[in-house]
C-alpha cells in the first residue's frame, strides 16, 4: 500500500474513534459516555455501509426511504432490532444530514418518529441495560439529533486537505 492509500484507508476502529472525537467536540462535558459511544457507532456504521448494500440493511439515502421501510410497511413494527435500526437511521438523516434533508422533509416530525422507534425497540429488548439505553436515547433523541447536526455542519465546513506522510 502506498502513502496515499495508507492515508485514506480507514478501518472500523479508526472510523469509530473519528466520530467519538467529533461528537465529544460538539457535546457538553457532562454527556453520558455510553450514549456518546452508541451515537458514534451509529455514525461510524453508516459511514461504512452503502445505500445499496446487499449483505446488510443499507443506509437510506433519504428520509422518504426510511418512511417507506419502517412506517408504511408495518411488518417490522414488532421487531425490536429493526425498530432500533429505524431509530438510528432517523437520527443519522434528521441529524447529521439535517441541512440536506430539511429542504424536503419535516425534521421535527422525523425526530419524533425516531424517538418513537427507539422507544419501541426498548420495549422489545430482553437485555435490561440495552432497554435502558434505548429508552434514554428515545428521551434524549432531540439533543443527540442536534449534536449530530452540529457535527455534520462542522465537518462540511472543514477544508478538504490531505497531507501526505513525510518520506523516511
């Protein structure tokens, strides 16, 4: 692998660390670490999942796709795992991509929908700690959505500069 390939290649751990650091930068110091890591993992997962993925649930390109899959199609309403996926996707699109989505979608409505998805997922969860986390995410959806939006905005404003590693 050459220097440029090494510079732009990123593994799952590196992507997760990138989003943990980014969310820390846009969050208050009192933010719950477990919630921070969960939210960073949502961003990291979707940063590495294509909108046309065949091997796992694809990242939706728009909130309309999310509406089609999880609201109009009622088959998944009792599937806790899919409700968690829906909540995470709602958070990603209404938060991190808020500026792009708000031109065509009512962000507040989708935020309420996302909170509801996490609440449904919590009710279906057999693990008590995970159920508590999902309940808290449902209750704290809007503050996390706003943090995602701040991070998305900050990253779009950063200059696109790659610095090659110095030759030894």
